[in-house]
């Protein structure tokens, strides 16, 4: 799909088909306001879609753009990958934006996104997972193995930390496979077309928490696995916190204060939100040396983006 064609896809329809409903509308529907699908805890909806200009803006992140930009943010993908996702979803055939008019078409299950508790309350949804887990086991699905290779992540390393999660949307027949990182009693999941959360309460992922160890903090589990693969570390012995969303930085700080770590290393994104979170930890962690390691992937959004580009 060409970028010019993709930009004509209606953002509001795309979000609707992803199960993300507006909390309110203004100016006779010209402005739709959502609890942000890009971050948790947005109880006062601050994600706006301008249905006339077909543009979105997240006031909490100070970031916005067209539908391609949105897919990049939702799926942590490049523009090329986002165009492929839109192509595979069939959006180019059915979710075409026209000024002051959107079509009503069937829900394409390929782009479903699970909403955390806080967003469901605002959107009027029931407080339960949008998905049900059918099975959890070792990574064997060839598509998932190919996806790990595409992301420059070693399969043996991934198997030490991830599970293969077989799931389906509630009340749907079609099921999917994804890579799953435990998050509390639930899973952060990824596959080539999907980035989301299966469960009712998003939590951080904490590994090897022990006093006197160094602590490494990552924004997402793909960056953590990319780091291990890049360094050739099969089993990381030091402590790790994976935020899963920067909005869980306060619970992460609470855990940090409970331990006596020797040093804290930050591997957060090189975007505005990542830099703000890096500064947050630098300001709040006062008794332990804090080192910002983002210079290791300077010029790239995150560690995995860097390793993927180096692989080419």
C-alpha cells in the first residue's frame, strides 16, 4: 500500500474497528475525544481525533499525526511495517476517509487492541479482558519464530523469557498466536500484526529483584530481549524492570525504593516521552547512581530499532 493511499483511511473508523470507542464528541462530531490508546491512566480523555482533517493528537504525549503515524505508535512499527499492517487488515478496501462522512463496516479482527481497565471504564466497557487465552506453551509457531528473527532477537534467548500465547477475542471464533511476556497474572503480547495486552490489570514485569545487584530498566520487553541478543547474554543475572508502559513508572519507583540496588541503568526510548521518563527516574532515585544508556542507540528510537537496522 502506498502512503498516500493509506493516509485516506479514516482514523475514527480504524479505532472503532480496533474496539476503541470515543468517550465524548464535540462540534457535532468534528472532534472525537478518547482515553488514549497509547498510554494507561487517561481518565480525563486527552486523545483527540479531528474527523474533518483526519488527524489525531495525544495531549498527554504531545504527539500526533495521520493514521500511519498512529499505527506506528500502536504497533511499535516502522512506516513500512505500518503500511503492511494496514494492507493486511484490508483497511485500504473498507475504511476510506471522506470529508464529513465515515462508513460503517464490519469489524476487522486483525487490528483488535485490548484496553486496560481505566480506559474501559471511561468508554463504558465492562471491566474484563477483550481476549481469552486458549493455551500457553513453548514458542513453536513458525510465524512467531520468523517474527523474532525479523526483530533481531535470538530464539533461544526469547524462549527463556517468553511464552507462546494462543488467544482469541471474546465471543469470536478466529484465534491468534503471539509472543507473551508475563505481566502480573496476564501477558504483554506481540506478533507481526498486533501489540497489546491480555488481561484486566497491566503491571510492570520484574525479574531477579535482589539487593546489591545492578538494575536495568526497559520500556518494553522487545528492547530487553534485543539487548540480550545483541550482547549474546542467554540468561541475564542482574535485576530487570520492564515498564510495559511509561505510565507505570510510579509503581516501578516504589519497587526500586524497596531494594538496595548498586546501580540503575536506563534503556528508555529516545522520543519525548522516553526522555521525560528518564529524567523522572534521575530526579526521583537519589540514593543510587543512575546511568542513562540511551547513547548506545543514539539516532534510533529504541534499542530494538537499532539492532534491527544493524541486522540489515
